[in-house]
C-alpha cells in the first residue's frame, strides 16, 4: 500500500495518507532529540515525493521551531502547501508568566492559532488539534471557538488529543446538538505496548466514526527492533531519556521480532502493520530524526499480517483495562451475564469476566 493510497479521515471528506509524518523532531532542542533544519527538510521532501500528504506538528514542538521549519519549506516550494493536509495543535503555553498564553479558552486559542499560522506562513490549517485537556475551561467554550475559526476559514477540521473519553464525548455531543463543527479524529497513544485506549476512547471513536491517529506507534522506539533482551540499549538521546523496556514489554518485543523474522521484515514494520489492521480507521504518525528512519518505517505499508499472526500479537499484548471495560467482552459473554439465552440454553451462572479487549 503506497503513501498515495489515501483514506478519509473519520467522517469527513478529508483524504490523507495511511501514515502521517510527525514533525515533533524537526528542529534541534536542548534535549538533543530533534534534528537539523537540513535533515528535517530531507525527511519532509522524501515523504512528499513518495505521495505522502499528511503532516502533523504542534506549536510546542521544539519551542515553535518545528512549525517554522515547515513554513519555510512550503514557502520555498510554491504549490506544495495546497496539496498537503497540514495539522498543528494548541494548548502549550509559549509565554511563561502569561496566564492566557496557553490552554483552551477563547482568547488563548485565537492567539495561539495566529502565532502558529505566522510560523507556518499560511493562512489556514487543515486540521487543528486540542493537545490536552484544559480542566479550567468549559468544553463548550473550546468547541464554540473552534467552530468560529472554521466558519472564519482559519481552520477546516477539528480533533482532540490526550483528552479523557468523557470529556471527548461531551464535546462531540455538544457540537452535534448545537450545529457546531464536530470532531473527526482523535490523536492518541496507541501501539502494541500501549493499548489502554481500547477501554474507552477506541470504542467511542468507532461508534462516532472518528479516525484514530496514534502517536508513538513504536513506543519510544521499543518496537523498532533496536531493543533486544540482554543487549545494551541503543546509544541515542531518546534511549537515555526514556530508559529501556520492562520484562513485560520484552515479552511483546520478542514476539514481534519473531514474526518479523518469519516475514523477512523489521519489527517496526510489523508493529505499524498491526495498527493498520485494526478495525477502525487508524492513521499512525511516523516520526524520524534521520531519513533512513522514515524509509524504514514506511516498510510497514508493505506488510500484510496473517490472521494467525494478528491473533498472536493481540494475545501477547492484551491490555489490562480499567473497570468497567473488563465486563464488556464478547457478545456471547454479555448475553450470558445479562441473563439471556445463548444457543437456546438459559444462563444460570455468571461467567468469568473477560480480561481481553475486543479487537478495534
């Protein structure tokens, strides 16, 4: 499946590549996790030349430098901006000491968007994400402001990231009832090593027709194939920052590596292919600090996992979900639990609660 095999992003007419390019690493920062302007532009150009059209950043990434790099690139390549689905995020306070410098209130959203558009050197965003939940701002204020910005032509679609399911549901319901712009996608942590999204947010997204856009689909590089049991951690800035996998994580990593060996591909490709095989529309964000990282991740588009391999990966990575998710297993068990009949036989006992999540 090539990058120009586009999918619609949720219940919208917005067509995007099956992998988004994450620009969180664009621009060097004090932590050393970013990359130079030159390398950032090489990665971006390669992604676009291969047919990719979905680029994701945030005002907070490398202190605004990520947005600036993207803006300078598109300004230097006239015509490319119009063919790209450009997404950014608001929430992080870029002005320490200013209580309205961040968050999700009306004044701060408008101010943050103006700064983002200035850095990106564009007059609109295709998709604007709430980066995190602002506990002090009513959600209807946030949604009304975003709707006003859509009507003004400054943004075209709206999404949420890192927001509790009940807040997300409240926002979506409010928008639909009041005729405001609804959400079309959720940007969430999702990978073989991070599946708790399947408790609440993934079922909500499936019900509402929202796309899932996973960040860290390789879980800080743990699923990249660089981490092996008993071997020293790779020498990188990210490894120094996040540490190494736990024993439970290595149990998943080992299985992924085994399947990669069977298919003659990489662990990263297997992990990304697993996400693409989920039931909902899933568009992983692939990041890169070097051009070879990007090309390696794109190999996931060429991997097709068998039903047996998918089942093996599902089983080894099955998450422990919070209540009441363990009570909401397969339909058969739910019918029994409710006292209904299954296969013509009335249920007389409560079956054990299922511990595995439904595949999404």
